[in-house]
């Protein structure tokens, strides 16, 4: 399928809107042993959570947050290891399970704020772009299609192009796209907004801002190594 792509903007941010809600804050306050969360005003919940978190050692607080998000997918030992690693490295960029990166980022950023920078600071990029097929068909733009199309505008040194060229060019299946792209929103018509970690894509990676490209679907078994 041939597409026309135009990159309108790439913005960097250190937090994602809606990552945590008031119910999350109330549950976390209970886990951090604050007894009267129901008595707090909604505007006070985050402030009091930060105070409750600060009563714990950083790795202990990390373990509580990790357990809250991942108790159904990670073993206790994995959570313990991650709680210590988070103080040293950006686990939200490097953890082997790409599907967990977004939640790991949100946990990291909450801890970064609560401990005034003791945890690594993370950044994500919001890419505003337009994409349309040559026949103006209403084919759904999936995360996989969006990544493949955007890759044509990126430098050869970009990490996506270096590590995932087979997937981007349709020679292998591309399940990683679901974890790499944290959010893909159709704003209006052919306009889209993509949220993606700066590990994978930054503003400086774009060498073309307007171009045509052909997206190759994966149509068979993965090639043998």
C-alpha cells in the first residue's frame, strides 16, 4: 500500500496525561499506609501520595508501585530486581518485555517526582503527522502501519531502522509495534498523534518531513535466521 506522509510536529514531554487517576491514588495511598485517603479532596490526593511515598526507601516504594501494576505478570523476584534497577537505569526503555514499557515509564515518572530526581528522568515524544493512502481508501491506520510509514522519514541510524529493519520492510511479523507505540490517536481526517518513547524516535531522527512511501505487509512465515 502506498501512502503520503507529512510530519507536522514532534513534541517532547516527561509525563503522560491520564496515566494515573484518583482511584489509583487512593489505592496507592492505602498501600503506602496512609489511612484516610477517602477524607482527602481529589486535588490533594497526589500531594499526599508523594508525602506517603517519601516515608519509604526508594527501592521499597518502587516495589510497591511495581506490585500494584504488575503483580499478575511478574514474579516477586522480578519485581524486587526491577525495584533496585530502576534507581540506576531507565528500565522503561531497556526491559526485555516491550509491552511493559509504558507502565514502567509511568511508575518511574511518579517516583522521579516523589523523590525529586533520585530516579532517572524519562522522556516521550508526541508525533503529529498526516497519512493517507493513494486511493483515499478508508483503511485503518494501525500502529504497525504507522511505524512502517514513519520509518521512511527517519535516518538510517535511527534505532527502529537499525534493529527492526526486517519487520519494517515486511520480511518478518511485527508484534513489537503494539508495545513500541504507546498510543495512536486519529485526531481528524488523515491527522494522527503518536506517543512513543524517545528511545525509538526523536525529532532529530527525521530527515524527511513530507514524502511518499510503500508499506509492505507481512504475508507469511518469518524467514529462518
